[in-house]
C-alpha cells in the first residue's frame, strides 16, 4: 500500500460510463471532484499551519497548476471548474507557464 494515494478520475469516469450515466452527469461529477480538490489545496495552503511549516506556497502552487492543467478541458465545455477567486489573481497566474508537446517542432 502506498503512503499517499491519489484519486483516479479515469476509473471514476469508466464506472460512471459503465453505469449508464449521461455524459453531463459524469462531467458534473468530475467537475465537482476537481473543483473540491483545487479549493482544498488552495485553502490548505493559506492555513496558518501550512505557512508555519513552509508548505503553504507549495500547496497553493499545486492548486494553481492543477487548475491551469484542467483549464483546456474547461474551454472545451468538458469541465466546469469553480475555484477561489483569489487564486485567479493576475500576480498568482503570472508565475506559471503552460507548455505543450504540440507546440514544439522536431528537427
């Protein structure tokens, strides 16, 4: 057993699909899970205990990176992410860059 297990949204998606749920229901379910995870990481990073231990900024960065990674699915209307407004501040988002393999050219 692993010390830290991460949620497996692919298995949740397959379970929902196999159960005959509509795509919108599965999308809403995944949206809720990701929004909750992002909000949890962001708010935990703002907590005094996290700031005191030095892990606060790492948790906030993880939340921001997760949001930016999932933002493309939000633009395709696959997810609807609800995140803390202060996470979307320009000074926070400007510290990140998103790269894609499709943008690189092979020689």
